[in-house]
C-alpha cells in the first residue's frame, strides 16, 4: 500500500529538520558499536568487579567463552500494581539466557511512581520530572558498559518514556521492552467515574468512594483504562520494540512467562553475532511517526505530546505539535476505549488489540512498513496476536476482522475520520486538546473565565457553588518551570458535574490532564507557560475566552491594543515558595529552572 501523502510529508519534514542532530547521533552509535565487548575491552580489575557475584558457570560463559551478556533494567517495586509482577522476571530471564549460552545481570533499578497515588498531592509535582530521573537511572545502570543487549522492564506513565530515553543514550545496544500487562477487569471505568461524580457532589461518602476505587484497582497489573500507561504499550508495539502482541496479556496468564522468555530469545537474536539491530537504529523518524500515528488512531494519552517529543530528541530527531496536528487531520480514529468509550484495555485486546490496529494502519498506508524492528519480519509481525502452540512455545495468528466493532473498527468504517488530538493556537499561546471523547456540541465553548492559581482553588469555588454558570476555568502556574507540571486529574469530576448540569464548561491550563482526559473540553499544556511570561499570566476574571476545537483556536476576545497593554503578572512568591519545599521538591529545583517548554518535551537534560 502506498504511503499516505501527509504521512510521507510529515516524515520528510522531520527528516530534513533533524538531519544534523540525527547524523551526529548515529555517528556516536557507530563509534560505540565498533568496540570490543566489555569483558575483553575493560581492564582486569574492572572485569573482576563486574562479574564477581556471578555463579562460576556464568562467569566462565561471559569471560572465557565470550557469550553475550544481557543487562536487565527494572522498575520493580511491590507497592505499585503495574510493577509488582516484575519481581519474578529476572530469575526467568537468567534461566532462559543460560539455556541459550548467554548470561544476564540486573544492571540496575529505576524508580517508579504512580500518578494514581499522588494525584492532587505535593508528590504529584515530582511526577513529570521522574521521567528524566528514570532516564538518568537507566544511564547509571548501563554505564558499567559490560552489556551486549538490554531488556527493559517497565510499564507506566513516566517509566517507559524514561527507560526509552535512557536506552536511546545507549543506542548502540539491542534493546527489547518487556511489559507486565494490565490487571484483569474489575468495576467498570464508567461505573467508577459515576461514583466519583456523585462523591464530588457530596451524594456519597468516603466509604462508598473507596469501595468503588478498590473494586476498580484490585490486583497486579496496570490500570485498565486507556491512559498514559497503556498508551505506552500501544506505542512500543507500533515502534517494534516489544515481542509482538505482548502489551495487553494479563500478569499470571499462561502466555506471560513464555513471552518474557521470547524477549530473551529476541534480544539475543539481535546481537552482533546474529542480526545486529541496535535500538538507536530502529528508532528513526519513520519509527517515531509510526508511534504518533498509533497514538492518534487509538485516542491515546495527551501526555505523549510531551514524552514522545523528548524520546525523539534522545535519538537526534526533532518533532513538534505541528507534526501531531498534521497527522491528526488525516489519521482515522479506530478505537473506543475508556475514557474515549466504555471498553477497557482487556476488551480492546479481546476485540483485536494492537495487532488489528497496526494491520489496518499498515494496509491503509498510514504507517511505514519499511522500518527496522526487533523482529526479522519487520512491523508486519506486530499485526499478529500471540497464543500457545500446544508444545510449550508460541504462535501468532493474524489479526482478522474486529471481534467487537463498538471497540475496534477498520479504516474503512472508523469512529472518526480524524485522530483524537487537536492543536490549538491563538493569543493565549499554543496548546492541545483531546477531542476523541468530547461531545460534538462541546467542541466550541465561548464563555467568561474564572482564573485560579491552583487546582485546590477551583475545587473550593466548585464546592461553594460559584461555578454554576457557563465558564472557562483557567488554572495557571502549573507548567514545568512553575511546579513541575502536575496532572490535574482531580478536576475531572467537578467539571464533569458542571457539564452534566447543562453548563458550557471548559478548562484552560498550562498543566496536564493525563491520559484520562475525557468529555470536558480541556486546552492543556498551554505554552509558553504563565511562569515563563506566557499569556495566561495576562488573564483576569471575566475575560471572554473562545475555545474552538473545530477551527483549532484558543483566544481571549479582547482587542489587540487592550491585550497588549495588559500587565503580565508574575507567579506569587507565596505560591512559588510553597511549590519549592516538601515531599522532596527541593531536590528538583534545578529541573524546574532548566525545564524546556511542554512542546519541547519539558526536557531537563538539553
């Protein structure tokens, strides 16, 4: 199938603007890849330290027999449901590596925090920057430089982007990502959302709300809604960095262990003595575009308009929101998964999952087929759905017709002719909106604004019945430089309640709303942020704002002269000081000072 002309044009534009940085990156990779293996290149004392704790047979294998050595970077902890399953992975990986004449070592661990735990708390202000901490921890883990390949164990929001950024800085190494899968379905996301809205109105108390939340989040694995964590997994499939079809197999399922063993086999098949495929060569501009297309076709998380900009930059590739917008205009929406529908990711998997979506996009010319992946069969292998072969191994069946067209549809009959994200531009700056779940009659909102300096202030106004009207709620001082750009997901229930009462409601913020952005129109990631002198710092209560997701505009309806004369406020000292201390926020002061804009990936390392 011929590539869609817009996909081709966007890819060409990225390639052209990235030429200098990408060539410099590939030159560094080639230099690192040409070296001898670590066990031969390093001094004797270095080698002795690196392998001192290995069992004697493993030490012989890696030092004397020159067998490949796999580094394992893990986000395991037993507090968070998504990462708890990784406890058993290293032993399984080591056993499979030994069977194949290789060795494996846990190179290091990276932190993994859960936004579900920290939503609405001071700890949430560490969340975005934890991505770059994870990238640095990955670099520290791999800096011992004795590895021939890497397995990355990670799943959730900032963890996968952080691991990927770190891996790309060691892009000369073959690297396979190994997920743990989603938890089994519990209380439906729709029912959970209804209880949250009733709690926001004071109709149910804490016991009822906690019971509902606990019924939804009830076991090991990722949350079952299609937020950032599960969007991560879809994008890794589209980039060819998994074992095909691995993303949404539940922890404890029959296939899970065998897919992890297959990851060992896959990464060893990509080492120098075989089909050498380092991750830095896989992740080129075509691969990045494939990820962007997969995000748009599935109505994925808005967080990736930040994270994948940073991922691309780690590989010497420069993308921006214009690229997302151009693709979103032509890429069809093929899935309805909560919060863009009622199904969860287990139902998405049962209906055809990533394999079906990738096949449809390839066949229609929306994805590059001529890319390197971790598998010799290329991206076509990622259209398969794994199953046991009855002999202790794996087989893949080709994704056929959708098994539930209320969840997954073909390109010929999409839910929408365009993707789920829209770029907004105007005198308030540049921002993005997730439109895939917003009702058609809410795509244009024009109303006076109420300006808040924190999400707590908005919630107080809601509970005081001050927002029972058509209103655009502006929450500023929430960008990377102000306070680390926390998610403002706690605002979803009260805003949904107001919308449910029939009011025209929207949110405008330089903060984030997470992969759970839903039916209330929200212009998020406004750049430049208020703390950097952005336009939100000019707004006052009562200013008339027009958010038009159809035209792609975000405007305050004042004359140019009036707007230009308006004083630009600075972030209140009391607020800045409050954001700077407690819960370890002091340690992130340098990151806040050096963070780039949201559109530049909020990177702290460039």
